[in-house]
């Protein structure tokens, strides 16, 4: 099973399980306790959000993605994997903050 956990610069970041091993954009990652059921639960939570062209839809999807990425970080092993997931989380979180108008750039 493969799911999109973020978009960076317009490119989807895909998380996939192959033979019990997590792959992030086709690169194996040491993420413990990740299984098909957790990926399916995340996918179902995204699909449960009724699609809308409203920017709030993307913000809600990104907030779900951020929460999922946080759980991945909690199960990640090794500095490189944690760093990559944190980088992805930063982008997803920024997109939510941007929708909420809380990036701090509006005061500049």
C-alpha cells in the first residue's frame, strides 16, 4: 500500500510498505511499528474528508498528514530518518499555518 503524506514543491511524497519495510519515495526508512493497518487508517481518514475546492480542505488534509507524520517520527530510528520526516512535517505544518494566517509574514 502506498499513501501520499505530503507535497513538497508540488511533488507528492509517497510512503509505501513493501514486505514490512517502509519506503519514503522509494528509499527504505527505519520506521518501527508501521503496518498496512496504520497506512489504511491514515488513508481512510483522508478519504473521509469531503472534497472541496476551498483552501480549507487542503488545510484540513495537511493537518491530518501532520498528525500522521508526528506518529512516524515517534517510531523512526536514526537521525537521518527523523530529520527527513521533520523536514516534511515542517512544510506540511507551514501550509496549515499559512491557511490560518499565522506564518508571521503578514506583519513584515
